[in-house]
C-alpha cells in the first residue's frame, strides 16, 4: 500500500514531489488523454513544463497568494495544469461544473470575487460573455481551445498565450514559483467549491490544503493503491470526490491517470485503457447492469438459463469465500461459470480492474451483490463536499453491501439523538465562504451536521437511511424515508427516474420518467402503436405495465409506504431545467412546484376513489 510522503503537506508540495522526486524514479507516463482517436501520454517532465509556464503566465497577469481563479471545463490535462499552477502561486481555485447556467456562474464569480476565469471552449466562453459585465472582479479570461479564441474580446487569452507570457516572466523572476510553493501553508485555503444544494443559492465550501490531504492520507491507508495502478477518470474534476480520490490520491500513489472522453465513451475507453481502479457513481453500474440484462433477455432460453445459473453460483461462491468455506464442488462450478459468463463480462471493463470505488449516491445492495458474483468488486464510500469528501468507506477486505462501510482513519462519526450523522476530523471544511449563518448551522462544536440520517449496525458498518430534510411526515403522522423506496423502484428496467411524493399527504404518489428504450421494445413486441415518447406515456397498456411492475416490487413495503398512484413524464429531469443539481441530486421541492398541477390531479383522483 502506498503512503503519503511526509514532505507532502500542501498540494504545491505534492506537485514538487511529483516533478522532483517521482519523475526520477519512473519512466511511466503521469497522464494519458485522447487526441484524434489515440491515447497520448504526458510525461512528468512535460507536466512540469506545461504547469510551470502557465503558473508564471498567471503571475505575469498579477495572480498572487489568496487571489481566486475560476475553472469551468470538462476533464482534460489543462484542468490539472491550471489547478497545480494556481495553487503553486498560493492562489485559490474555484472549480465550476460545465453544466452550470450563466446565472449560477455570475453568482459564483461575484460571491468568490474571482480575479480570472479559465474556460474550455466557445460554449463556455459565450456563457460567460452573457454575464461578464456584471462580474466586477474579473480581470482576464483564458480559453483552452485555441480555435475558439476571439481576438476582438478584450483581456481574453489562449492557454498557450499565457504560457508564452510565462516563459518571458520566468527569465525576469526565476525563483518566483519555488518561493511561492515554499510559502503555502497546510492551513491555507486551497479551493472554494460551490455546492448547488437542493434549495437556495450555491454555498462556497472552503477547504484547506490540510483538509484535502488528510483525506488523501486516509485513502492511501485504506485502499491498496500503488505505482502500478492505472486510473480511468470520467467523473468531473470540479467534484471533490474525483479531485481527491481520482486525481490527488492517484498522483500521490505514483499511478497513471487516463481521461475518458465522456460518459458516453466510458465503455469503449475501459477496453482501450484496461484500468485497474476507477472512481465512479452508481449510475454507471445501473447502465452496465441494464445493458447486460437486456442482452441476456434477447438470447435463447438455454443461454438465459446458463447466465442465471452462473450468477447464482457466483453469489454462493462470494458468500462462501467470505466465510472461508469454499467446497471443492462449489469451486469447480465457479470455474465453469467464470469461463462461460464472468470472464466475458469482466473483459468489458478491460479485464484488469481490481475494484471500483463508488460514491456520490447510494449503491443498491442487489447491484453490489450482482457485480461481486461476476468478480467485479464495488467499494462504496460516503461523504460530502464539506468533509473533503470521505467520511466512511468499505474496505477491499472488509465490506458489506447496503452500507457505506466504517469511518475513515482520523474521522470520528456519531449519530445524534434524532438520527443525524455527525462527523469530526481534519477533513471538515472551514465553513461556507462569506456565509457565517449557514456555517454556524452546519458546524457545531467542531462537529459537521451532515443532514443525513443513519445508523451503525452491530459490526460497526454505517448505513445511510435518508436525508434529514427529505423525511416525509404523512397526514396520518407516519415518518417515511423516500430514498430507499425510490431506489427499490429504480431497479426496474422500465424506470429511469423516480420521485416519490407524499409529504403531509395521506397517501404516496410518484412521478416516473420511464426508460423509453425498454418501453419501445415492449411496445414493439406487444403491437402497441406510437410515434413518440408522449404517445407511450399516454397509452393505457403502458400505464398498466408500470402499475403491475410497481405492485410486484412493493409487496414487502408497509401499507403506508406503498405508491397508490403515479404519473408518467415524457422527458427526463435535467440540470438545464433546474430539476436536478449538477451533482445529480433531485431538487424535490422544485419538482413538486413545477409539476404541482399534475400532482394535485393524482390526489384528487385518489380522494374520489376513496370517497
């Protein structure tokens, strides 16, 4: 297992360690990215040259310690060069989701008082131009794609132009970067990450170098990660989970990071890169599982039987292996199942994957057990941006599906009397930027109030049961946690998105976005005529299909937890419409307001039925 080198006390010291120590110990590339259909390596020396030039260029524009510089870009090497350059000057970066609206960008720019902004392409540039005149602190814009440069725009530079300025500035100030790296202290602010939240304006989470590196140190203690590991990165680098785990931790271990082109190309990139570790979110596993099942269902009955037999054997084998009670007969069956089914499925991940690290949302127990049976281990963790981010995680040799594992080294976790999870440790944020009221409400006596409801089981594994703010109280006085119920229905191949409604109501209802691909297949095989998605959501046979699916899945729920009525929507919830946050969390209150009329109609029909 790798350890964080004792010289690494700040992110700029990590940069120094990579470029002055590790670079002399390996010939492996530090990163790889795709250019014209081929993965191209970036060496440690190239990383240093690109970053140093950019850092000096920023310094020539007047960027100094404690200044803020924003980054709004998709994952690419320049994101990393920019991050390391900004931090090495003692400045603070403000990463933004590329999916944010112009209005959100405007709020963040003004709230953070960012001096400059780095944008990836013309789309992001045009977004910023709309609000540029209202962002009073902005002095410069840097665009990464040279072809999208607009010479008529004042104070707009390309990435290369900044690097050219940097080469000149370095000759005049040769020790500037070395001196600024030395001056950065562990307790200095590293980054301000704005969480969109499910309500209200974005809040700027203030994280120091020590906050983040305490989590990196713990990750290296907990996970068997080393210099031979290859990481495939596709989660946004602006998200603290990918930044801490898939970037700083990967670099600290001496591993190589390869950037996926997009979420759509992950399946292809897995085969090309053949990674050993990948940080991801449950949505990826849901997609992979859905494709596997659809493929199996299209096969002859004999092949379906072999697949189902193999999965059952895989589950028995995984359970027996944990108990160290694998019989000779079970081992023999498993060998056959592996050859017929599992090996082929693992090949789709490149064939070298040791484990996935999953975060960001709850991983269903069934999904974890399915992939474990196949021989693909998913290690689930839990945390918040406010905790840099990891609070608890399962271990490769100590895990339990349906839980988020045990507390991370150095992190204390306790459950408040009302069930809320509280966390304390060196990873807890300094507060919300320029927002003392929210800070005081979230951190009390050093404890972070997570807003999540949970419990420890008898073996010390932490289980998240819901969000505190999301708990429903029915008009009959019953408390209901919506997330587990929503996750139950999301296991259906016909359901893509599912939002439970029922706070202060007598009964539960739901808004459902169907999986239109699965519905179209069903409609085609059952002679149901349609021309578009709207036709499908209005068809009575389709409604009956979903109704039957729900009734089957909710048989084991308490009577008051069952969905009595639902409405089918003809388009998915999206970031653009404000229904979900950039980190893919449902904005429940906003959805209830947006679909208020439809929800009221459902309850009116229920009341008539019960009269």
